[in-house]
């Protein structure tokens, strides 16, 4: 299989269906809309944001694509992955999997407990692994596809904060590179590592403060910067195992 420069083997083929975990709100919702805008039907996965997911589905359907909202708790990652892919069957073969859902809590070593660790490992690491497994089980032997893991710039420069979160994101970066090799040549597996693109709802000023103090570009990004990076990776036929920072240089 040879791709023209800059053109994904996937780009010219039947587009099929995309799954976006955590696709019902914030960055995940922007990713769902990006994929619908690129001609894919979308499975909008959610955990508790059923209203947000229903709204995203409505927007996608009014834009002329098919979409379905699927609730599944990623703390039970194997069962959730089976459930999400079972729901996707009604739309057709899944060609794109975007693992965007995550938990992002900051506890010090003194504070961490088993619940905190289990939740981060299950949602941030095991769910993308089992979803990738389901993805491969349903992909026809003649089809190509993309898996993109939404990570975090912290995978390149762990700090003192977000101890368990960062460990699970770094582990998923490692999985990204391993699967890029294991699933080639049919599936390209890449990561996008955002920085300050949308502040946590409980800390609205946190990103601006980081921009002023330590982001080299001295500004924050937006969900649109993340979707632009995902679109770039989907268009590429010759990039796999890459983690693309979308961070204003914060990891530097
Ligand atoms: N925002 C940023 O500036 C930034 C920076 C660096 C990296 N990132 C990464 O970008 C991605 C999206 O960021 P975001 O800020 O939009 O995330 P967010 O607001 O923290 O949302 C987390 C998403 O994960 C889902 N989720 C969490 N626990 C779940 C569970 N147990 N079961 C099912 N779904 C669950 C949530 O779904 P429900 O609401 O439906 O439960 C939600 O859609 C994440 O991977 C994040 O780590 C974001």
C-alpha cells in the first residue's frame, strides 16, 4: 500500500464510523463535531453527561450525518468497550477511534488511595486498551483505520503535581507507540498531547496564570487547536506512533 504524499490511505476510502469517548462535552464534543464535519458517522460516548451527548448527537444529525449517544462507565473498562462497540454496530464498521475521556484529579502521595488509583488506571489506560481491542476485532482484514489517544503534555515532563494522572497518561503514550507497531500496516496509532486548551470548570483562571508564567507562546489554546491536530493526523498516510504536542510549548 502506498500513499500519495500527505494523503492517508484512509482519506480516499469509505469513511465509516468514528467513536469518540467522552464525546458529549468540552474537548470531546469538539472532536465529535470535527469528525462529523469530515463525513464520518459518530458514536458519541459519555459517562454521566447524557444531556451533553444528546445535544452533540442532535447537532451532528442536523449537519446531515448519523450519530448515536452511548453511555458506558469506563471504570469498568472491558465491559464498557464491548457495550460501546455493540452500539456502534447499528451505524456500521468503525474506522476511527478517538480515546478522549479521562479523569484528571490531583492528589499528593500522602492522599492517594486505591479508589483514586483504580479509577485513573481504568479510565485513562485500560479503557483505551480494551476499546482498541474491540476496534481491531471488528475491523475487516481489508480495511484501514486510525486510533488517536488524547494525552497531555505532562507525558513528556512529569511534574510534582497530578501524580497518578500523569503516570496513566505516560503509560498510554507508551501503549500508543507499542500499538502503532503491533497494528501496522492497517491501523495508524497516534497521540495528541494538549496543554492549556480549556480550563477545568472549577479553576477557570488556572490556564491564564500558566500562560503568563510558563507557556512559551504566552497564550492559551482552544479545543479547535486539538481538533486541527487530530484532523492533520487523520489526513496523514505516513505518520504512526507519534505524539503531537498542542501545548504552546509548555513541555519545553
Ligand atoms: N482541557 C485541557 O486543557 C486539557 C489539557 C491537557 C489534556 N487534556 C486531555 O484532553 C481530553 C479532553 O479534555 P477535557 O478537558 O474536555 O476533559 P474533561 O472536561 O475532564 O472531561 C472528561 C471526559 O471524560 C469522560 N469520563 C470521565 N470519567 C469517565 C467514566 N468513568 N466513564 C465514562 N466517561 C468518563 C467524561 O464524560 P462524562 O462527562 O459524560 O462523564 C468527560 O467527557 C482528556 O483526555 C484530557 O486529559 C485536556
